[in-house]
C-alpha cells in the first residue's frame, strides 16, 4: 500500500477494496484500477 500523509487532526484514513459509484448501483474494485485499496479521509471524534 502506498504511503500517505498523516491525517489532519480530527480525521483518519479509511481503506476499502470496493466503493459504490455516487448515484448508481455500480461498485468499483480498486484492483481493476491498479490500486490495492481506495483511501479517503473520514472525520472522527
């Protein structure tokens, strides 16, 4: 997995193999796009 910057205060990184396309029932597989996982920031308490 690639190295990411440290998450800003109040956020954390989340990693998923699959993600749903917005406004659709389709799912995207990260492996089909040459990635190990999708990553995004999520606000935490």
